[in-house]
């Protein structure tokens, strides 16, 4: 049996997955879902929220929300440019 190594970017892999039939997408999702460590995801999310609270101590809620809204606008603009 020959071994073949293929290198794909994330976008190439995602495009290939999107071309799969629904049943294969479901099987892939179930396989990957079984590998997800939800406790680690929760830990990382909690650490991120705590870091945000620490970084924003001393700022008003309005100031923080203005920064959040600016960051959202930036991300949305980047995503829109990427889709074009």
C-alpha cells in the first residue's frame, strides 16, 4: 500500500468538505465532535473572559462597548472582503 501525503490549506480543506454529500458531512462531524474536549473549551473561554475583565478594569461599560463595536465592524469588513 502506498502512502500519499497531501498538504492543504484550511480553506482548501473546507472547500473539499463542503463538496461532500450530506451523509459524509454528518459522519465527519460526528467523528470530530467525539474528539472535542468540552472542558478544555470551557476553560479557555473562561480564561478569555477573565482576561477581558482584567484588561478593561477602570474603563466604563460605554468605553468597552465602543471598542467591541469597532472590533466587530473591523472583523465584519475583513470577512466581507474575504468573501468578495
